[in-house]
């Protein structure tokens, strides 16, 4: 791996400055009336879901590695642990969404729900009380699994062979439980923005997108994190190759499930189902969809097919960084057209709040990374 020239202190200073400037811009815009109050909460949802995807996706990858093993997980485990350990912080950042529920979800207005026969039928499920109850259950599951992966990491890094073997069954169950929680969370947080619409594959797209975002971020962190005080395992060409192949697999899987949803809805041609794509294929949003298809799948797919680029640090990290950006754009495309149905509106506020949360998130992430206890080339027993 290439020598890293940026120090940890400089990175932390950059993240802190980014957070301060972004928060200042958002606060100035609020006080000056540059955007409606409702738009703040909607843009906040975009930013929060993006950073949640990296935290939660890292937890999923840790459970997956516990279950399957592989060198890719040992060289990236410290990154994944730090990313996943931001979950309690991301959970606290859910509070603005809770306070702005009426500005985001139309089902939060009981009078509106009761006045529509279709929505009235869904009201026992789509109401603030049920929403917060389910959210509490999801977070209890995720935090319990976070505690588990941190506990297993301490045991396996201590070369406790029995613990490494026992964790496989538990990790498999935890992966299934987390996938179920993420599926229902995706229905609550994303699909219910348009409560008359439904898709049985939506949760899978949400689930895979989180794994893809976390894996891409991990590759970037491995490439650019400063190697100070042995805090980072140096990934060799074979390790990078494994991570690159996994990135390609997640990219293909994401494209497969995304296209499957589109194909099934297009073939069925049911008005209640097609309206979701109607909002995203008009008024300029169709060009965002084309950009996502080309730059989120086709181009990365072609680039990652080659063996060479997957064995070089900076080229692979560049592709991964691009995928992180595409995950953000896809999140915008998933959320914003639910509100801007008659025109294309990609507000600067989405980017500003993403940078604000991201600056704090990254600062916390750098603080959480701990020195690796396993020497390079000597992964714990499996």
C-alpha cells in the first residue's frame, strides 16, 4: 500500500472544519429563510439515511464475515468496527426526524389519513405511535448486534478458538434478524413517503445498498487512513483483490434487485405501483435515473471487471469513493421526488446537511478506530 502522507490530526481538523462550516451554512439559511422548514426535515432525512447506511452496512459486513470468514474481513475489521460503532450516535441523530414527522410523512396527519379510504385502511400500521414503537425495536436489535460483534472481536483477537467457532451460528441468526429489521425499517423510512405505493423488493434494495455503501467507504478508509502507531493493517494486493471482487459483487447484486423491481412493476402496469417511477422519470428526474444507471452500475462494472485495478490501492479506492458518491445520489433520487413531484428539485440543502452530519460522523469515526491487535498476515483462527 502506498505511503499515507496526511496525518490523523489533519484529517480530524478537516472533518471538524467541514462540520462547522456546513452547520453554519444550514443555520444561516434557516434564520434567513432561504428554504422552507419542511425542506429542512426532508433534506435531513436524505443525509441521515446516507450515513445510517454506512454505519448499519458495516454491522452487516461484520456479521457476514463472522459467518463466512475470509482475509478481506481481517484487514478491514478495525474500519468496520469503528463505522458500526457510530450507530448509537446515528441513533441520536434520529431525533430531528421524530420532531419533524409531520413535515416528512403524510401519514403522520391523522385527519388526512382518515379522509382517504386507501390510507384509512393502512392507518393501524402507519401512525406515529406504531412508527416509534417499531423504530425502538429496530434500534434495540441493531445495538444488541453491535454489542455482540464487538464482544466477538475481542474474543477472536485474543485467539479464543472456541469463541471464533461459536460465533458463526449466532452471527448467521443475527444477520437474518438484522436483515428483517432493515426491511421493515426501509418500509417505514422510505417506502411510506408515498404510502399508497408498495414493493416487496424495496427492503432488499435498501439492504444491499447499505452493504455496498459500507464496503466502498471501508476501501477508501483503508487506502487513505494514515498509518500511525500501527493503527491500520496494511492491505496487500491479494487483500485488495478480495475487496474489489466483493465490491463488484455488491454492485451487480444492487443492479439486479433494482432492475428486478423496475421490471416487475413495469410488466404489471398497476396504477398504484407505477406512480413511484412516474415521479422519478419526469421533470428532469429521469436524467438522474440515467446517471445512476450509467455511473452507479455500468461504468463501475466495466472498470472492476479487470484484475489489475482491483490489486492497486489508489485506483480501487478512487472507484470506491465514486461509489460512495453514487450511493448519496441514489438516496436523493429515492427520497426527493416523493416531495418534488411536478418539477426537479435537488436542493443544495441535501448536500449541506450531508456534509454537516458527515463531518461530525467522520470525526467520531476517527476517534473510535483502535490499534489492531492482530499482526499483518496472521488472521485470528477460524
